[in-house]
C-alpha cells in the first residue's frame, strides 16, 4: 500500500515504524501474553520467529507453535508496548 493513499484518520504512526500493508519479521525476547478480542489468553514463547503485517489500527502476527500455524491481530497500543518494553524486536 502506498503511504500517499492512507487516510490520516485510519493510519496511526507508532513505534513499529510500519505503514499499513507493510510486512516485517520479529523475534520474541520474553514471553508475550495477550488476549485477542474476547478470546482466550494467547502466549508466545521466547525465540519464536514472528511474521508481521501492519493493518490500519492493529498488527497481525503469525508464527508456528508445535508445527501448527498460529495468527492473531492485536491493537497497536498493545503491540507497541511489547516493542517499548523490549519483549519483541522487529528484525526487518
């Protein structure tokens, strides 16, 4: 997605430094726990490789757990807290 086509209402620039539609890789440094919507508590263990895709107001995270594909969209506020506390590192 071209940054020129992003509505200022839809896009929130944050610590992730990504624009909607952009993809990156990340690494979990310490156990991450979050709740996706009203669902169960999700835990991602240290050293898991994460694929990221920036949405307008959330980050979609995908990873492998016990050979099974997993994914969750989390609010940017929570995602950026993981970055700010060093629990998650964006690699590229």
